[in-house]
């Protein structure tokens, strides 16, 4: 059976997420150079930055949660959830009130980081599973 405890640690996954999201943000920035007045591209860029901040905030919460009793851990994570939700709502509200930001771009940009995290993590699990099957066949 596949050992799930061999999955990447939070710090490694956060580093990979930031790296790949940074590459996406660089591509978006190149688009901003070509068309600096595009509200969608500005929204995409700002949303991507908010997504990275959100990922870092989740990481900071999760690395401390294992040291708390269950009740306090739930309250601790809930408080972090509401803080991150307020950040997202504030940026979305700003995009509604500002003509230079597209709410669609901001909304899509916020989801870039979690999508990258899910794809990268699932690919690593798939690689581990393939390695497990190869070792299983050799034995």
C-alpha cells in the first residue's frame, strides 16, 4: 500500500506553490507590459498576489495547529479562515469600486495559487504511486 506519510511537507509544498505561481505572475506581468491599461490583466495580477498571500497565511496557521488541543485548533483555524475570507472580500469589493481592476480577473487570479497547489500535489502523489508500483513489481 502507498505510504501517505511520504507526501510532501507543508513547507516544501508552499515553496513549490510560490515558485510556480511566481512564474504565472511573471507571464501576467509580461502581458501588463504589452497592454498596461488592461483591467482584466491588472485584476489577474492583483488576484494572483492575493492568492499567494492566502497560501502563506494558510501555511502559517497550519504549522502551529498541531501543537494545540482540538477545540483550540478548530477555533484557531476558523479565525484564520475568516481573516482570509475578509481579505478576499476586501479585494473583490475594491475591484467592484475601481474601473482599473476587473472583478473577473481578480476572481480568477485568486484561484490560480490553489489550482497550482492541487495539481502539483496530485502529480507528486501520482509519481509516488508509480514508484510504488514499480517497486511492487520488482519484488
